């Protein structure tokens, strides 16, 4: 029988009132919904924004068959984890397995057969090499993205495209406020997935009095919560430490404060408005000349 530890990707959720019957037990059809919800988390774990990713691949996986086996029932307010893994990539199909767990107890197991479909021709086609590699690499435990650092000339096009999507199009910040002359003097970092898509970016401004400043942190909307922002932040902290900064500060949007608290940043002063959005200044001291074990585990 499958175990929770068999899965690298786990989607966490809580059973809602609308999903249970009069006995407070989850109705059978909802388990399929749980499995389908986990599929998007699986794409996030692959560092693949679904819509733009399938456009690059020239098609998408469509469920052909799903078989559920029930072992025990979930109840109202249970906290569940749905594990998903790829167990086989065939010529034009992919076999996935899912397990729905309450703690270590397996409640439901599932087998899914998905077929890769050419959207224009409305017919199946061989699984692209890029997707095959993504699936096999993830299940082998490899990293699905890399962080590159460089100057504006090297990374500016990709950084600007992502920042425009997040800050200008999504948050409504004026383009002239988002782009400034400081970009030319910053260390930039961009996270790329295995298809070469930029999925996260940030910058480290020149230090003043030993204090560096991180800014323009942006993660692709579809991939937030999948830890790519943490990898980006860790890279910028390493860059600041390597050049001798003793402290790093940033202007955090208040909605992002919990993210920076987990990374060891401390709020200072009162909230204020910047570009029409409420921010607060946060700081983090940099100890020693390299990230300590405590530093590394703080970024989770």
C-alpha cells in the first residue's frame, strides 16, 4: 500500500462543510475533486505555469481515465494531504498515482491516465521531450529551476517582463514608478524553470553604510507558494553577504510580511504607502561571512 513518504508533491487542504453529507462524512465525488486540485500543485512543483507552459509544449495533458479505491472516510474539518506522482511516461500518455492521506493514514488511492493532446488538431500526439524530461527529473528528486544572477544587460529583459506582469498588470502600479535608473547599478536575480521561462525575479541595490537593500521581488502569479520566492531571496541574501553587507533591508508589501518573517526579517517603524500600496520596512542582520545552518533552515 502506498505511503505518504512516496510522494514528493503533497497538496494540503481542509475538508469543508459543503463537501460532507448529513453524517459529516465526505461524499465520494469530492475525492476526485481533491485529486484534480492536487494536479495544479504538481505543476507548481515542476516550476511550470500551466497556461504559458502548455503553450510552449504545444498541447496539454487531458484526463482519459481515473480510478479511485476507497480505504477509509474523511470527515468534516479533517486536514488532508493529497500526494501526486508520475509513475510512467508512455508514447502519448502519462500514468499518475495519487494518495489522499489523513496524517499517515491512506484514505483513498487513485490511478490517472492522461493523454497529451494537440489543441489545434484535437488529437493525441507523442509526449514532448521537454515534458517527459520535466516529469522524470522531478520524480528523480532533481531541482526544477535555477537562479541566475547578473546585471541589467544580462537579465533585464526577463526581469522587466515578469515585473511588468506582476506590478503593472496585476497590481496596477504605474509603469514609470516600476522602472527606475537604479536597475543599471543592481545585482539582479532571475529564477528560470527547465523550459527557460522566467518565474521569479528580484534585485539587490548597492550597499550604503554596509546596508544592502533588496527590492522588486516578484514571483509568477501561478507559482506562488511553491518555494521559488524563497530560493530567489536566499540567492540575494548570499550576494549581499558575499560583498560584505552587514545588514539587508527591504520595503515589504504588508501582505508579504509573513513570507519575510519566516526568512528572518524584522519589521521596523510604522506602515506607509508606496506606489499606492501599504508597505513596511523590514531588516535582517547578516552574521559571519557565509549563511549558517540556522540561516538556511529559516528560509522554508
